[in-house]
């Protein structure tokens, strides 16, 4: 497992000390909140002084407006859905946030970065809600989810796992890919099947969740 440190934002009184600790501690990466420009990421990278991964949290309207440039500068994007919906003045609902989620996924894809991390689920006790949130994020192209409690780890993993009906579909595609002339399997279909199969194998090979909360779960 990789260890990430969420530092306080640029311009806060605690940012410099947080970055100094991250640099000394040798953590694998840093999560930077309220990112609003690629320059913020570049400054953090210079401050770290070494090759530690940077996850940029998109949680303001200004950050969303230049998310494509931020994606190029950071190693991965994450979506701060609660803060962004407040900043935008919109409801914190799936419908209201759908275009924002899609834009963040698109920006990561265009930059050649890993699929981004979705925002938190506020319920620590409703496992079904966490799983459903994770499934929704997975369907939109997110690769993981920010978590706020250890009890959310297993439900989130379930949401990012491969559904039984998808596994049946993968087996069907695998049986005819490059085979029976009566069937037509276009290249993107075969690619998606292989990607889902690889994700399922990766999930099933993961060790049991620990009692510590990781920054994300998923691909």
C-alpha cells in the first residue's frame, strides 16, 4: 500500500510545515487540496524536492475551470465534491454534479493520468450507500474513491469490483474474440472486456482491508 499525506492548502499558515514533514517522512505522495492552477502543483513539486506523487484535489470552481492544465501537472486528480458544490452553489446530488465528474474524468484521460478519485461518501455506517456511490463513480470512469472511515473500505471496494453479469459478459467475449465468424467483436469491446477482467483480478488479489483508512480504493 502507498502512503499519502494530505497537506494543508497553499497559502495557509500550516502549508510550509506540512510540506517539510512530507519531504522528511518519505511518504509516497501528497494530496494537495483546493488546487486552482497548474502553477500550484509545480510549486509543490519544487518544494518537495524529490519525486513524490501529487494528487490534486479539484474542489473549487476556479480549479475546475483549468482542470485540464492541472491534470497535466499533477500525477492524479481527485474530486472534492462537497466543497465544489458549495462553491458553485449547486446541490450535492448526482444529477447536479454529473457534468463536473465527467469533465474531471475527461481531463485525466486527456493528460494520460490514472482514472481520478471520486469524492467522499458522508455516511460511515451505511455500507449499501457507500457501495452504490462507488458503483456510480466507477460507471463514470473514476478509478477510486476518497474515504473518511475504515468501515467504508470494503463497501467501496465492492462498488469498484466487477459485477457478476459483467464477468459473464467478459467470458462470452473471451470465447468469441478472434474466433467464431458468426460473431462480431469490435476492438473497443474486446479492450473493455480485458480491462474489466484485469481490474477484477487485481481486486481479488488485494489483501484484506486494514484498520487504517487509505486515501482511496479502486483501480
